[in-house]
C-alpha cells in the first residue's frame, strides 16, 4: 500500500468525468487499498479516485461510526429524499468548510470489491458522503453548492 497525493481544487483532474470500472484488476485493487490508506491518513470521511488523479468510478467512505470502510465501484444514486443542511468539507479543499443542503435519505447501487452488485440505504452523514463522493466522479466539488461563503476550519494540533 502507498499513500497517494491528494489533488486540490484548481487541478483539472477534479473536473473530469470518470470512467466505469468494467472488471476487477490488480491495478484497481491497489487503487482501492491506496485510497483507503490515503483517506485514513488525511482523517477524511470519504475519497473519490479523481482526488488521487485516477479517472475511474471508485469511492471509499468511512464515517467513523464503526461500520468500517465502504468501497463503492460505479456507484449510482437510485433514490433521494428529505433534506439536511450542514457543514461539509473535502480533502481537495483543505482547511475549508461550507454549508451544503443534501438529501437526508438516499438509496444507492454499486459494485463491491468482488464486483458483486449491492444496494445501500443511508441517512444523515453517510447519505451526505455518498452524494458528495458520487459528484466527484462527474467532476463536481461541493463548493459549487455552498450556501454563503467557505469558512476556515481550525484543526486540533496533533501531538
Ligand atoms: Zn470531496
């Protein structure tokens, strides 16, 4: 496994549409492992492949609620309902956050690491993360949806 460099806003790779993954290959397996390592190292809730410069439809999410990482290949939103408004951030927009309104409930389909079709129903933070990450795959950042201005996030200093 290896840490990958997280691309930041302004890098054109973040505004491109990603291609679907048609089969699991050693390259994709390594990509997923590296994305997980990179997300945890950066204390992120989610990471999409274009954020490490790879234009494939792969996202990893871990909301830290104890269920472990969710790896989604070719994710699609099937349903969304309700509304939640809250602060959102992105590893590609370091040190900033802004208020975004998202659906409070979503159903999404995806393939797991064995390329098995799966469905997930999610609410609150996980629903927000799924929407945020899927948008990365189509070249969109949350900053396009922010209500008001971005604000600075103050991180606690690590010992
Ligand atoms: Zn993001």
